[in-house]
């Protein structure tokens, strides 16, 4: 059985962790299964080879991005674009290079996380729809793993998404808001599942030589998208609030570690800039930057912290799923949903609130007794979510077994 893992990749640590988690879980369930991914221009062969992933070929990703809008206007245009690539790459060469045709795949697992909604152009949903039709035409299963959906104010996006939902074999929302939004489009009888984010139960890598600070530490995870996608809410206050958080950590005898939880150079640049500006004020020994290519190692590092203040969704998930209190600074409903799922809905700060309210919240979570109480609530919620996650995986395994 060959399965395409769709929507994942190595663009940010959350997407990579979803990819690693899905492949690891399905390999345990189906030891003989093979997995393929459509390569993206910024991904290397070695990244795919590490996870033993075949690469979908031919792929529209080979062509310039501006040309993609033509491919999804008709199936004929896509066929014409792909035909030369198929001719130039004989089947034997494809096998030698780890390339597979989508027609060789026996199902599609969509782990996009967030790809369906007005945050993206309608073309993106139409591209997914074309691939879904490929599988359903061959009577192969298509499964949407738990993810955030919406909003769908753009009728072109909404119509394409509705067509996707009408074709999928299973679909799951990972939060109540997304669940209700999909039901409002598809109707209350639509068989949509509700399940937690799949990375919650990913096991962190145990790395013996992990560089852990010699004093208690708190993590701050910046996100460059807060300066554009979150600008309406956060304005120019975001960086100042991160600095204020670091100063508050120092007052609570915590070392600040700026954790880079993305491959985007903007996050790294932001983290190093903040650390450089803070070092003269609080001392080099009280601030540093940490990053690692493997998101499972990052999860292990976050698990050792006293608390996390972050704006990368899956850094927050890494903290909460490890029992570490996390204060979210975000702009989408997924941030509020995840802390509610973990029974700590008050651990959030919006861009319209004052810096004093943020520091009150940080001081509260730094307190040892309050921190322990939060950890108890978080771990109890995780146990409840375990049952929901296992039910989802059982349903997926049953579907894939039936289609072998």
C-alpha cells in the first residue's frame, strides 16, 4: 500500500511534526506501507529520504508558481503540462530515484493543519480538489486529518471546499469553531469528526546530549507573521511585549530562551535581534536562542521549561502536550481553541490588551503553586483527548484496511 501524505512538509516545524507523527503512526499500524509526498521547491531530497518518503512525480511544483493558476482551470491543461515530464522520465528511472506517480498511490491523507479558508487564495482549495478527484475517481480513500477550517466568506473558496468535503472519505476538525463552521456549510448531517491535533501525542526524541540550560528557563517563541497577518490586532506592540516578557522572566529568576520553531528566516532574525538587544540589559547569561532541525528535539527542549509564551501554534501544542503551561499570543481562533481544549482558557493575551495585563499573566504562571495547578489541569485534559485521538486512528485504520 502506497499512501500520499498531502499538505505536510518541512516549511515550518509544526508542518514537519505533523508529517513525522503521521508517518510514524501509520508505519506502526501498517509496517508494509510506503509513503509519498509532493515535493516543494524549498525542500531537499535528504529531508524526504530521512523519513523514507517517495516523491510524487510529475508535479506542478516543478513549474513557476505564477503558472499554477492555469493548471487548475481545466484537467486538460494539467495533462498537457505533465505529459512532457512523464515522457522524459521512464518508469525504471523513476524507481531508481524514488519517484512515484500519483496513480500508484492507494489513498491520500491530508495533514494540512490550516489550508482551507479565506487566509488562502481560492486556487489553493481548487488545487486540492483536483487531487481529491484523482483519488475518488479511482475509488481510493481521502482522509482529512484534524485541522482548522475557515472562514469562508469568499464564495469561490467556499464552493471549492464544499466540493472537497462532498468527496472525502473521512474529515476531522480539530476545534469546535471549525466543526461548527463546516457544519454550517455542509449541513448538520454531514459526518464530520472532531479530534485533537495529531502532534499532541507525538513522542519527543530522547536526545542524551540535549543542551539544557543550567538554570530554570522559560521559552519565548516569536512568529514573524505577527508583523503582517497579525498586524491589525498587534500593530507595533508585538516585539515590545516579547521584550517585556523576557524582563519579567528575569525578575522571576528564569532564563529566557528564544526558541525558533520555524524554518522561516524571519523568525530566526527576530529571535537573534531580540536576544542581542536584551543581553546588555539583563546579561548574556540570562538570554539565549535555541533552534534545532528536528521538531521532536524542539519538543523535548520545550518540555523541560517552566512555561512558554509563544505565537507559533505547534510550539504551544508542544508545550501543553508536555504538561508545560503556555501563554498564547496569536490572531486566529486556533490559538484560543487549543488552550480551551487543555482546560486553561485564561492563558491568552490579545494585541489590544495592555502590556501590564500580559505581565500579570506571566507573573501568575511563574508562581510555583499556580504553575503546578496549571500542569495538573493540562495533564488531565490530555488524558481525555487520548481517547478521542485513538478513536480517530481506529477509524482511519479500518478505512485503510478495507481499501488494501
